[in-house]
C-alpha cells in the first residue's frame, strides 16, 4: 500500500527541498505540499498543493481525510529572529500547529509525525562546546521556549498515547534553492548571494560568533533517515542533537575569499547577536550516530563550493 504524505509549511526554506526530495523518492502524487502561501515554481509544478492554515484543526483534518494521509512533516513555524518581534504570534503558531498534528495522531487519523526542533532549545547556561544530547536547557528566546516546550509535548504524546513522533534539533541551515525565513543564522546564506552580486557583505553577527551549521542536503538526508528508521531505534522522543560543522562569520568570509579574492566582509551586529550568544558553538550528535547511523557529508569547503556553483547561474 502506498503511503500519502502531507508537508505543512512546504514553501519555506526546508519544506521546499524536503517536498522535492520526498516526491522524487515516493512519487509526486503521494506527497501533498501545503502552506498558507504559494511557493516557488519548482515546488508548485512538481505535484499536488493545498492552501492550508495548520492552526485550523478542522481544515487540517479535512485535508488529511481527503488525501488519506498517514505521515505528516510539520515545517510551519515562526523562526528565532521574527519570533522576538512577535512573541505571542510565534507561540500560538509554533504550539497550536504542533498540538493539532499530535492530536490527529492521538486520534489515530495519522500514523507518523516529523516535527523539527532546533539548537535554540539550549540557553546561556548550557555547555557551549560539544553540547550533549541531555544537558541544561534554559532557552532565553521566544522561539527556543516554544521549541523546548514542543519537545516535552512530543515525548509526552509518545509515552502517554503511543504517538510516533520524531524530531531533530536542526542547526542553522545553508541552502541555495530558497532563502531562509527569519532566523539568526540567515547570514550564512545571505553572504553567498551578496558575495556574488556585490562582492561584499555586512554581517549582523560579530566576527567571532561560532555557531553550529549544516548544508541543506545533509539536513534533508537526516530527516528522511530518522523517519525511515525502525521505531525501536528512536530512543530520544524529545529531539536528537544533529551536527555537521561549526564556524564563525570570520572563518566563513575567509573561506569565500579563497574562491572570490576580492570579497570584503563588514560587521554591524544587531539584536540577533544576543540570540546567537545564547546558543551552543558546537553539538555532540553521538546519539543520532548510534541510534540511526547519522553522519554528515558537507563541511564548510564543500558547502561554499556547492553554494557558489549553484548561485552563480542565478544571481
Ligand atoms: N532553517 C533553519 O535554519 C532551521 C533551523 C532549526 C530549525 N528549523 C525549523 O524547521 C522548520 C522549517 O523551517 P524553515 O526554515 O523552512 O522555515 P520558513 O520560515 O522558511 O518556512 C516556514 C513555512 O511555514 C509557512 N507557514 C507559516 N504559518 C503557517 C500556517 N499557519 N500554516 C501553514 N503554513 C504556515 C510559511 O508560509 C513558510 O512557508 C521550522 O519548524 C523551524 O523552526 C529551521
């Protein structure tokens, strides 16, 4: 029996690439994309699409029944930088969409859920280097508070109601197909666009702010891998730490300069610096490695090479 998959927030930075990859793997007609807005041409032309506000339980239930959906990837959320500006909207969106999907699984209307968490679940009191899977978590941002609460609820629904929900704490994600949606690591995507179009970039973080990052192909591969793993292998029902590389804006600029020697980097830190200061510098993802064989493939050099190669034709 083929399974039908619903992606919520399919037009975003991750949702777009996730939808295209799932369609390639399972067949376009089995992967339903949904969002409150239309996405880019690649996405819109690749298969079925529904305008859907996932905060509306009845509308969500209707789409799930109509397409006989068994798996949901919930990618809709308000990200870290935007959430600081609209705290209540962020809380309502991030939590209500999660509760809607968890409750549909509790009611046995869907079988499996992917819901992404973030390194934002950690806070200023968390060990910064090689942050362990289980450690102090005192998030100091609206976004981080919503993600940490989400993790607790996922584990609760798994234990109480046997809901098969799986999650990853994504680091900052770097991609060329879509732009990022209002996070604190957005600089690591913008920098490549500006390097090609203007030869310079002014970074909104200080030069020595080291953060965990990942190239999108790795993030998508991890997402498919955790969803395909046998249920008994998923030992963490809150969310898994996931790592690939960690670097500072200064290191990234140096890396780009090696390819584009005339590239110049300036620094004008803004409110996002405080968010970044509260996050880890590097992540220990040994649990993901052990439980479902996770291994990253992209380092900074390979990321820069791939980003510049693909963006060259677009900018
Ligand atoms: N991009 C990153 O670096 C990163 C890092 C860690 C975690 N995450 C998490 O991954 C998920 C996806 O992130 P992203 O970067 O693709 O975000 P994004 O902002 O690029 O995309 C989110 C999408 O959700 C849609 N959306 C908003 N409200 C909606 C609603 N009510 N109903 C349906 N859709 C709605 C938006 O239109 C948008 O297309 C989020 O949960 C985010 O917190 C992302």
